[in-house]
C-alpha cells in the first residue's frame, strides 16, 4: 500500500513536469516591452494594426512597441541598455520583455554564432533584473520556402530557449509568412496576418501562464 502511494506521488510529479513551465501571471495593467524589428513595428499594415497594438487592446497591458525597422540582434542589444536603465531607475517598470529579433541577421547573413550571442546577452541582462522574458521564433530565410508556402523557424531559437530556459513562441511568423494572402510583401504580414500573430501570441502567453484565462 505504502509502495503504491509513493509510486503515485512519483507519477504526479512526472506529470507536473510534462505539463510545462508556468510563469508568474501579470497584472491587468502590467508594463510589457516588445523589443524587435519591422515585424514588431508593424511594417505592412496601418497604424494600430501591428500585433503589439492588437495584443495591448486585447489584454489591457501597457505594451511599449520597441520595434525598429532594419534592426539586427546587435542593434536590439545596443538599445536594451536604455530600456533597462529606465527600469532600474524606476521610471518605466518592465514586467515582461518579449524579444522578436533575428530576421535581419538572416537577410544580412550575419554569422549564426553572433546572432545567438546577441540574443543570449539580451536574455541574460534582462533576467539579471528579475524581468520575465519570452522569445519569438523567426523563420529561416528561404525564398524557395516562401514561394511554395513552406517556412520553418530557424533552429537557433529552440536551442537558445532550451539553453536559457526561456519560453519560446514558435511557428507564429513562419505560419503567417508562408501564406501569400497574409503578406503585404515577401517578409512582412498584412493587417490580417498581424491579427493572427496577435491571437497566436496571446494564446501562447496564456498557455505559459503570463495571462490569466
């Protein structure tokens, strides 16, 4: 009887591990920053149709759109200092940082090791302030894949998420940018595409536990 009891406890513990990490739920008026490039800025859609604005309206969170078109991971890392300085000084508290970077690295053929190093440093510096982080995967650069509607996330994101224990939102942009009807141009979603990105990102954040269902 006692042996069966302990076996049951072990099964429950393993089941809990398999269910995935649960992170601290943010308050309804949480301050969130999305550090990214043109995909975060909303290139390809009108003002207010970017996924950051849509997510903010849907969650009630105060979300700062820190997306700058053309930015590489190195550019994002250089801008992080300013964002964290505001947080450290108490001027703008950051409850969650969402990182969407790397696409321009792939377009400019930046070495993968450099991109990994920059993204890792962003996550390390942010976590050192006890700020929760989320990483968004970007598709591997593939003109042929885009033409035939078959894009896949670059594998560096899964590796980085595993190595840094960071929750990863995968397949969101790969799925949207694989469909011509959801694109404004070869590398940017249109308004419909950004709506899907926002909805999928919200779903992922709920699954992680950041957003109360």
